[in-house]
């Protein structure tokens, strides 16, 4: 009885929070429009992405896949990096056409549409949720980016990361055990690789800290660590 009453009281707050988040993500998208909607390929990519997710939101798809495919819950918590944030980070690490940008957990792959169009580099993405990968393959084909971007439906903990030069990882909700696994795995990247990790830094002994930044994400402000493999 007591817990029923408590959950009844929590409902209005949850609704308010949800509403606030919709306004906040809409404001982030307006900033993207202001900054990037002068580039027709980016407009096309964004509109196709929206069309692809018009009937089922990435949040709902990710939740469904986590339950149905018994994926680890801490790994598959969904959130998005706005293009404005990503552009800042890519400029900070000097991303250029010689680079291979690797997104460790690429979600819907919206960032993988942005990076080759803005920075003319090749990109790779790893993702556990099969539906995201299927949809992304269609998007890459529709935007003619399939020769620039490779996507793998697999756990990046088991991937060969030796070719990447710039890595991006949102591991905000990773459990301590997965954080340890991720840190150990990332020691395999080539010397000089630039790493951008959200919420936690890689061990200083192997990765030199270049910069720390507070930037906007779909869930609010997050700290990004920019490091270089020693
Ligand atoms: C918080 S979302 C971030 C999506 C995207 N990187 C962005 O910043 O907009 C994390 C995504 O990474 C995926 N993911 C997490 N751990 C993974 C792993 N070990 N291997 C492959 N995908 C993973 C999740 O399924 C989820 O879609």
C-alpha cells in the first residue's frame, strides 16, 4: 500500500522530467539546425534518420532489444551525442581525412553519418542492438556513405581495434566490471591514438590526458576526457 502511494506521488515528477527532456533535446536539435543545415548532405542524412525512426524511437527499440535479446542492461542504456558536441570534440582532436574514426557503441549511427560528411574521414561503428545496425546499413546506403563507413553488429570488447586512430566511447552507465574490461581492451589501440571517453578517463599510465571538457548530451551535461595512447 505504502509503495503504491509512493509510486503515485512519483508519477507527476516523472512526467515533468520527461517533458523537460523533450524540450531540452528539441533545443539541442535547433542548435544543430542553425549550425549544420547549410550543408545539404547533412540535411538529407538527418531527415532520412528521422524518417527511419519516425515510428519507433531509439529509446524504445533499445529497451525492447535489451529485454528480448537479454543484452547487458548497463551497456545498452541509450542516449545521444548531439552533432554540435561531436564537432567540438572532433576539432579538438584534429580529426582529418587520414583518420579512422571508431565509435564504440554507435547506437543508431547518427554520428557515423556526420563524421565522414564533415571531416571526410573513414569511420567504423560497433553496436550490440541488431535493429540499430540493420537500420544504419539502410541509412548508409541511402546517403551513399557505405564506402566510407563500416558497421559491425558485435561487442566491441571482442573487436580488433588496431586500425583505428580516433575512438569515441560513451560509457556513462557501464558497471565497474565493464569499465575495467573496457579500460583493459583499449590498451590494445595503436600508440598515438586519440581517445574521447564520456564520464570516465582511461588510466593515466597508458593514456596521456590532453583535455577535459563539459559538453551537452541528450541526458544533460557530461564530462569528456580527451587522451592519447602513450
Ligand atoms: C549511450 S548510447 C550512445 C550512442 C552514440 N555513441 C552516441 O553517443 O550518440 C550507447 C550505445 O552503445 C551500445 N554499446 C554499449 N556497449 C557496447 C559494446 N560493448 N559493444 C557494442 N555496442 C555497445 C549500446 O547498445 C548503445 O546503443
